DNA sequence: CTCAACAGACCGACCGGTCGCTTTGTTTCC
DNA sequence: GGAAACAAAGCGACCGGTCGGTCTGTTGAG
């Protein structure tokens, strides 16, 4: 693995756990046994290192959370799989994301210090919500979801629920609590099906 | 208002928006027109200033979110009122909490840098969840909630939903989205009632 | 006069970032 | 094939500036 990759992974680890301001370039360098010059050969400044670490985080998010969704024909099965992925592959990926979901953890700090990055993360949230609502809408159109269900409200519950789960897990790091929360969300989905 | 109070309020404002590491004592001092001596006359160090700002935040949380709950006899009405308070009095209190819910925003950063403070915040989360489940349990015991409802699962949905709402609002600061999310949670409560 | 409250100069440590140097790997020429 | 020439990667001392925190001096109320 190249130094750049090692620096990016370590940066993501530390940023996700300690925030942007709380992470110094020196501590990233020390952790991978590199030097200032080595880091600044690959990144013009700390902010760019952070941007690329966020890109890596987006890639990891997709790889972990969307895994196995395309095999499943039923939209609500995709949703349940997404939740299980959050529980089994994403949030508990202590190698890459020891601090939990970096987008949830840094949403605020970013919005204040780098408004543009904050907006990007916010748009990611919006897309997740839209994806959930689209899946619910698909299944409703297929007629297996109960005609009285408000897919917007249900999407809202699932979406905010997922983000809340990320907060609780980041705060307490309890896999038992994580499993209980994800389980409650999954059962909510199962109950809305006919 | 005394200098100490002004410093505490300003500290809470900045900590909630920029995090602990991202906020310097100097910027707090500048914002209230004070001096280093003035601040360190009242607080032995930055960490203690932060601890007392968190205590202030807990007081504000109770004042804003529990307002008017005791008049309401029906437990689920209390829950709906709590959600409305989050929407109308707490999250949108731009004077004290321009960054949104400080507990949600700092849950991660704290756990890593001040494990003890992180645990305190986490315990606050657990208490909120317990309060929600207790209210649901009360109403279920009163027989107006449907015997097949799993109060643990419902509490989980509402609890993680509230935290998720805090994240989204902190990230986007959209009152329209906030109203929609809170509305979805309220309708979820109303639907579970007989 | 006294003493707590406050102001602000000051301190060492650490921050993000630069720069000159060494090492390493690749290309080129014979 | 092998050595010279070059470019890129990596290193670490160093820079100005800011951090949290200290200390001395001033001030104003009782």
C-alpha cells in the first residue's frame, strides 16, 4: 500500500473519531510513521487531505451499505438489507471507521467551518432519504404495502432513525444497543408489509 | 448579567457549533468583550468552562423540552408535546444553541477526548430513551394503546428518530425539513393510539 | 485601605505549512 | 548490461502564528 493510501486511511480514522479541528497532521503522520514532507508531497494542505478522506469515506459507505441490495427484488428487502449492512458491515467496521459514521459525526463541525463541505454532506443525507422513499414508493406501487401508508412519513422515520442509530452507536459503542435499534427499524418495515 | 454567565452562554454557543477543539478561549473572550484574566478568574481551565457550559445546556434542555408536559394527563400527549418542544423551543433556539443540540453534535468528539464527559452524555441519551419507553408503557397499561404494540420497539423508533432529527437540522438548518420530520414522528405516535 | 474582579502582556507548546536535503527508482545513452 | 542523469518520494529542521494558561498591574466597590 502506498504512503498516500496509508495517510488517507489513517486520516479518515482520526477525523471520524476526533473531528477536523481535533486531529492534527502530526498525529496522522506519527500514526503511519511518515513525515511532514511525505504528507505534503501528496496533499497541498490539511483541508485537501480531509476532502479526499471524505471521498474515501463515501466509497466505503457505498461498498459496505449497498452490498447485496441488487440481488433482492423486493424493495423493502433492500431496505432491511441496508439496515443490516449498517449494523454488520458499516458502523462496526472498526478498521476504517473506529469513530462510527464520519458524516453524522462531522455534520455540524463541517457546516460551520467549511460550509461547502457541510452542504455536500447534507446532500448525501437528502439522497439517502430519497432512496428510502423511492424504495417504499416502488413497493407501494407494486401493491404489497398497504394503500393507507404514507411513504413520506415512513421514509422520514427510517431515515432519521438510521442517523439516530449512528449517533447512539458513536456515543456508546454498544453492539447490543445497535442490534436492538436496527432490529426495531427492521420490524417497523416488516409490519408495514401486507 | 454577570461576566461568568455571559462567558458560559457564549461558550455554549460556540462549543455547540464548532466543537470543543474547534473553539478557542480567545474567540469566546473576544465575542463577549472580556479578557483572559476575566475568564480564568471564573474557570480554572478550558475543560471546566466546557463542563459548566454542558451543565447549562442540560438545564436549557429541560426548560425547553419538558415545558408543559406535566399539564397533560395522557402519556402520548406528553410525547407529542416533547417533539413539538424540540421543534419550536429547543432546536430553533438560535440564541443559546445556534449549532443545534450540543449533546448530539459533540457526542463523538467527547467520547474520544474526555471519556468521562462522553459517558455522561451517553447516559443522558439512555435516560431519554427510558423516559419515552416509560411513557409508552404507562399508556399501554391504561389500555389506550393496542395490546400488540411493542413499547420497546416504538420507544427505539422515537428515540433514534429524535436524535436523527437533531443531526439533520444541525446539518441543514432547514425549519421546513425539521417540521416535516417532527410531524412524521407525531403521526407515528397518533397512529399507535386506539 | 482592602480585596476581589478584571485587563492584557507574556510564556512554552503545538499548530499547519515550507524548504533544502537525502534516498530511491526510472530513464537514457554507450 | 551498466553507469550516468534525472525525477519523484520522503525526510525533518524550521517558520510564523495561535493555542491554553500564567502573572503582574489596575481599578472600583465596600
